[in-house]
C-alpha cells in the first residue's frame, strides 16, 4: 500500500474514533440527571438533554423554537451570566438562581456556564437544582433566632415599661406650664415614649410561652379573610390572584395566629409593591406536597409538612445580602419598621410545627409556609 493509501486509511480511522467518542459523550450527557442546555450566539436553544426538558417543562423540539431567556423569569440573572461567558471567553458560575415560572412552579438552581470550543458565541449551561429541603434548611435557624429574644423581651416588659409610663406622665403635666416652643419638646417626649412602649409590647409577644389553643383550621378561609382585610387598607390598590387546591385538608392550629402570620406576609408584599404601583399583584396559593419531610429543631425525627401555602408579589424584591437574615429580630429596611414582624411569623409557624422560607429576585418574591395537616386520634386526616 502506498503512502497516500496509508494516510487515507489513518484519517478514516481517526474519523471513526472521533465519531465513536462523540457518540459516547453525547450518550453520557443524555443520561445525566443534571439539566444541560446549549444556546447559540442569539440565545436560541440548539440542544438540551432530557433532564433539561423535565426542568423547563417542554420538549427539545419545542425548546428549539425559543430563546432561553423566553423560558426563564423576567430579568433572570442567568441571562447576564451567559453574557459574561461570551464577554470573558471563560466559564462562569452562579449560586441559587430563581428559575421558576408559572409553567414550572418554584425552581432554583446553582448554574455553571462555559463557552463551547470551536463554536464562537455558543454557550453550554448546566443547572444543579436545589431541593426544597436545602432551601428550607438554610433558613430554619430563624426559629432559634426568634426565641433568643425571649429573655430580653421579658426583661424589657418589666424593667422599662414602668419608667416609660412615668416619663410620659411627667411630660404631659409639664405641657400645661411651658411655652409653646417648649411644648413641642414635651410632645416629642410623649411620642417617643409611646413608640418605645409599642416596640416593647411587640417584643413581649416572644416571651409568651403559654400553650396555644388549637383546632382544625381551613387555611383557605384564613387567606380569604386576610385578603378582604388587606383590600380595605394596605392592599386596596393591588390585584389578588388565588390558586388554591380545594382538596387540601385542615391544619391543626390557632386561627387568630395564622391570620396574623398571613396578614403580615400580605402587608409586606403590598409595601414591597408600593402604594403608587399600577400593576401590583399578589398571588395566594396552596398545594399538597406529600414528599416534604424535614428535621426540625424541635425534633430529632423527620416531620411531614405536606401543606404548602405561598404569598407571592411582583414588587422590587429583597436584597441578596438581607435574604439569609430576613427572619432575624430587629432586621428591617423600613424607616418606621421595628424588625419584629417576620421574626414573629417565624415563631408562630415554628410553634405550629411548620417552617417558613423566602425566595426573592427582581419582580418576584415568594414566602412559602409549610405546615403539618390535622390528624385525628385514629391517625386519619381530620377531614376524612
């Protein structure tokens, strides 16, 4: 065989090896449980594995008709990350991106993206979905944080409120014997002492360790009551959307305290949207999640928390540096806020044996409450 024949045979052998290697790599990607997506220079989806089809809720054939940003939440940080890959020509990763849409539900993932070799502008995106347990586990420590102020609250209630009452009373007596200019100062003293008393009263709720009266509660009725209450005041300019699972069983809880929890969440949502917004929307939803079992601080065993209730708004969102500490006492971004509202929410839900968490990005903030269902003495659900 001549040199040309040997070279041709060698090239055929190389092509055969390369083709076999490519098929093997493609097969590996197809069976991987991690969603993998490839986009071109215009962000059109050109390839994806079955895990990505499941994650986005559409087939590859349908995906190829769209750009990746059109299948993601508005202003998704993943779009910016892909642009960074093209600009830097190197791999970029991101942590805990909110990728949920009305089609897929709540979804968040860690993201790794890198350029495709020998294909300018193309980017491969790999998603590592975060489980609900991981997302909830990061925020379960808020319960101990809420309880850590119990002793302080009791001390403040007994040692500070009484002197404050004396200060306010003295200021009120002085008002009748001072000039108009000085009366402004006495009024200021009265107002500030009243504000401190309200703060102490709010903290005193944490020191109440009395057992709460519990009965089977229909949380949908609680949410309806909260919606009507909010629409007469803080949320009168906001549209409400309700997505309820009507078959949901009852919760063993205290109706008044659950109203307090969900009104606090709806009030926060309304304030995040702003009173001048013309497209403000709050979505109230419920669902049954039979697979959710978590180990709570109050127990060494996994507890079933199948009842999920969410309050979602389209406000500005919560800053990433605040989100991990959102349920800590005294943390607030409001000029007149005490920072105790969400800490109290955490305590009440914790006392009900449940868990609460928050996910937020620009234009989408979701508070999720997981609760156990009411169970009769014979072990059946209370509605059975």
